[in-house]
């Protein structure tokens, strides 16, 4: 069973849907920084959520920073950067995302009890289904903020970011979106982990375990798993409805004909696959992301309602926008995907790459050619290979056997090693490390 998303489906029917788009790191802050700078995490040296961009990279040119002096109103609402303080001077208007998350009395009581017990900044339940209007939860408020901004700036050129928080944890959505999905129809994913997987390849999913009511035992039982999966799908449908409100406002204000829309995400997500949750890995399911680009209607015909298997990356978004808008940009790690928008079946890149750091000493480097994923876990300073993984993903986001070192796949692995060497040379300098310690 898939989530009910009529508004995103409509957007896809009007634009180009990328089947193989990838984030550069499967965690929110570094991924968002990468997209907004056009630079990979290894170029910025930031791999954790604890380091604001401008604390380290004071001179890097960001997307809103470039567009603002080039005649665009730069507008941000919701979660755009992970750290709201990042890049605040680059926005013409910045609306700080709302922080309210819980509405049901039992949720608020649980949080109050945790605080009374001395727990600092406790998380509430992992899901909630209050019978309330959309605007009562965060994404509904973000949608209303975006609508107000569209009315305010309808006569200006604008670059607008609307950062919906769902379907991130907690899976809080109005009850009507839970009612769209029948929980008995959800399949429980296999808890099997890939055979011969590196010991640090998958996370301990501490993000979910931090929420109230989630047991520490691994894996979760089927009842809790099904409830979480239900919540995830409800959150997706809730977010979809908010997307629809913003898109309808573009139509109402007669802005859609000359407005390009990009629908994207900062990472993929696991809802029980491999017996784990959330993101935080180099696995295909965590680094592959949704991406739809719907051109302004005067230029939409070439890609309208089509799909593309071109390998593209979030780091390509910034150079694509400068290319489309005729603005000279800084030096990028990504490149413009305008050729794919004009001809969706055109070959674009031979690989996409991502990283995931396990502390300061171990770096996971991964590349895909669209069918195979090859990962090396390296010493961050010497590039010594600690472990290697090879997975086949022709028809699935999941793969359950590490094929690295198997004679039958030697030719494939050599090809993927060559791609790895291009992106992550073994004789390169140590990986740049700019992460600040967690406070």
C-alpha cells in the first residue's frame, strides 16, 4: 500500500519525475547545506547536524545569497536549513518554522512527566492523530505562511523555499489523514539485514528510540511497526494536502504559467526495512530521494508527464537554477540538469555519490551507476579501506546480500571501483573535518 498523494501525483503529471535522484548524505543538515551551496559534504567538511554552515564556511555563496542581489525576492518558510540561524541575511523574508508538535492531552501529559523526572528536552510520542484542522499542526501552518508570502510577492520575481517537515518524525497528522489508510493493508517489511554487511553500515536508529513509548529492544514488534508505518503514510498524505494548497494559490494568483516548481527531499527513509528506522546510512533506500521538476508552462512541453532514469543529485539543483535564470554562479560540485529537462532520456552522469561519516575516523563513501551500489568504508585520514559492499538495485530499493569479493561479480565490482576512484581517490588528502562537537 502506498500513501495517498493526489497533489504530488498531479505535479508529477505536469513535470519530469526523476527515478534516480540522490542526496549527498542521508541526514538533514549536511544534505540541505549541500543542496543550498552546490557543494558536497566532503567539500564543506560538515557531516553532522550540530554544525551551522556559517560557523565554518563564512564565505561560501549560497543559493538565496546569489539570487537576492540578482533581482529576486528570496523567501523561506518552514524547515529549509536545519539551523534557522544559517544564512539569515540571504533571505528577503525568513519565517521561523513553528515548533508546536503535540496537541493531544495524553501526549502533553507524557512530556510533562518526563520533564518533571529531570529529562532535558524530552521527545513526545512518535506519532499523534488529533482530530484537528490542518493548521493546528506544523505543516498546515507552514502552508498558510507560504500562501501569505505568495500574495505579498506576487508582483515580484521570487525564489521561494517551502520546507514541509513531514513525513519526518514525529508522525503527527490530523486524524482525517490517518483515516485515509487501512492499517491492516500495510505489509511489515522484512527485518533481514544484508548478508555480510559492514558492522557500521546501518545505524542503531537512536532517532526513533528517543521518542516516548518506543521500546529499546531491537527489532520492534509488528504492532508498533504497523502503527508507525500507518503514521508515516498519514504524515505523507497530510504533507501532500499542504503542497496542494500552495500549488492552488499559484493558480489562483495566475503565477503558475511563469513559475518553475521543484519538489525534493533531503534524504530517503526506512520504516522498518532491514529491521531499522529513519535514515543515517549509505543504503540505497536512504540516499535515493524523490525529485520532480515542473517547468513554467511556456517551457513544460518537453518534459511534461515524463520520467527520467538519468542519474542526478541534489547538488545539481543550484547550478540548474543559475543556468535556467541566466545568473553566473560560483564554482559548483554539481552541474546543471537542464539538458535532461529538455530531453528526459538523454544520458547525464555515469554515477551519483554520497558519504556518511561514522565519527571523525571512519568515512563511508558510496557510488551508484543506477543499477549497482558500491560502498567503501575508509579510514578518514589515510583512506585505508576497512570494508567494501556491493549491492544490486536494478528492480528494488532493497538488497539483502553484499556481493563484494564474490568471483561471479568481479567484473562489476572492478567497474564500480573505478567509479569510486574517480570520485574518492585513494591518494587524496584526508577528508575535511569541520564538525563542531555536540553541546
